[in-house]
C-alpha cells in the first residue's frame, strides 16, 4: 500500500501504471471483446483488388493482408507478448537471483567461475545470442520465452552479486555467523529479503526489454510462428505493405512502444521508492 501511494504521487508512474493495467486487462479479456476470431479470413476483409481494408466500418483498425481483423489480432497478440514477457522475465530474474546470491555468498573458485561465466554471457550481444538460440531450436511460444530468459539473466546476476557481497560484510550477518546460524538461515532469512526490492525493480524493468526482444525475434521470423499472433509477427507479415497499408505497421508498433515505455516508467518509479539510495534524486 505504501508503494502504491508513493507511485500515485508521480504523474509519470501513474501514466505508466494506467497503460500497463489497460494492456493487461485487454489481453485477459481478448476472448470476450475481440469482434472476430483472430485467425478467420473474412470474406469481406479485402478490397476488390485484394488489398487490406483501412480502419473503419466493421473493422475498427482495418484488416491485414489475409483479410483478418487487425484489432482482434492485436488483442490476442497482447496475450502472447505479455505471457512471454512475464514468463521469460520471471525465469531470468530467478536465474539471476540464484547465481548472484550464490556467487556473492560463497568464496573461492566456485564464486570466481560463476561470475566469469556471467561476464562471458554479458560479452555476447543479447540480440545476436537470442537469434542463434532461436534459430537452433524450433520456434514456439515457450521456446522463445526460454531463449529470452537465457540472455536476460546476466544483468540481474551482476547486481545481486554486488549487493550480496556488501550484505555479507554487514554487522548483522557477522553476528548471525558468530551465533552459529547455518548458511541456509542466513541466505533465506537475512540476505534474500534485502534483495527482493532489487528483484522487483529489475523484474518490472526487464518486462519492457523482454517484450521488445520478443517483437524483434518475431519480426525476424524466428519468434512466435504464425498463425499465432504476436505484435512482432504482425509487423513481420505486413512489412511489404508498409506504404500501401501503413496501419498494419503503425498500430502494432505504437502498442509495442507504449507498452515498453509504460513498464519502464513503472520500473523507474519502483526503483526510486524501494531503493533508498535513489530517493530525493531528480
């Protein structure tokens, strides 16, 4: 409740939160509010020349190259993109937390190996690595989510590692050790609670990155495969009609941009609220 009240005092955070809630609500309600089945090719969905129909009339946002209702496909595409964003980012945060906290708590060769592996993963361009992994595996919704998770955990691991190393030198941790507390008790009762705000912030910020990466992979043809709609593959299928039917690219592109911006605004607000070192900075 305290976090929500603090967010409501920030206009940018309120804007981002409202957009995020609207997008999630539309995605969840897609089966009930979508006017057509997203895969149905309408008999009257193309012009006499076989071109997509512009927005208006029975088709609120027009139709795509196959005569399918664009509004319905965007609604169902939101479900695909958000599921990948939440699942992939949740897995990435979990992996980053695990590796970061273990490497930061233990010392010696195991810690060094874990962090050098993290540095190695950070050295690879995330998009290039995701393209390679997606090309090697059979693209599907869950494969794409796993691929994105495999390239997005490194930042979380590095931040968690640094914070864990700092916590291990704090007086209350040293006092617990002197009293004979076990490693699991220290990790789960004294260190992990201090890392939860960091995980929440990075989890929120990472959703925007994940949604953009999923859209990029789908646009390149190695993400979620048609006919299952996602915002990225809607643009991919319509790229040749950019001039003749610009709404096919504009609407999904605008939604991707607005959604990513909104999650970033919410993540920035959470960082300012949950991280004491950020409070008071303009």
